[in-house]
C-alpha cells in the first residue's frame, strides 16, 4: 500500500511549499495572481478613463450647443430680428434715421467680427474637445503609461444637429 509520503512528487511539492524555498513559492503565487488581475484591471481603467474623457467632451459640446440655441432663440424673437436687421443689414424702422459715425476704427470691424464669432467659437470648441484628455495630472499620466492607455482615438463626440 502506497501512502502520500511514499510518493516522491508529493514529497517534493510539500518540501517546496513548506521548506526553505517557501518564500520563492509565495513569490510565484503572488506574481501569478498579479498577472491574472492585470488585464481585467487594465480594461476597467481604460473604460473608466475613456468614459470620463468622452463625458467632458459631451459637456463642452452641450455648453456650445446651448449658447447657439440662445442665439437662435434671440434671433427668432421680434426684437432679435430688429436688432439683426439694423446691425447686420443696416436697416432702420420707419421714422428712424440711420447715423454712421466715421473715424472710429474699432466700431467699423464690430459687425464683421460678430458675424464670424460663431465660426471662431466653433474652432475653439473643437480644439478644446481635442485637448480634454491631454491635460491630466501626473498620477493619471503614470496610470495611462502603466495600462497602455493611448486616448480616445476614433471615439470623438459628433453632433448630429438634433
């Protein structure tokens, strides 16, 4: 009859786990546990980081859309139409007289700068959206490097206009 102590393999495993090489055994077990946990934790980190960046991008886009909606609402009101007609087109209401002040360089470009302010603002918003993930604290940058996070390439917020 053979007992567990008679088996050389069982005796070698017992000596490895309980003998002078016990520290090596514990180190191997810890290393295997860390390697097995790395990939799920990495996936969780990348998902959370991507979600945070995309949420900030959505917030920036939403603020811009709200500003545009306020501008549209203003232009759809009667007073907004009158203001736009007088400022942009130079029209006046019946009984009013148009007065042009000459010699002021700053005011002559005011109407043209207002017309292009939305285009300029849209490009600023686009740059701000692109820069969201790049300005992270040092510990986030360290975690990005540790987990191989490269950003949200291909995952940008696109406005459908609705």
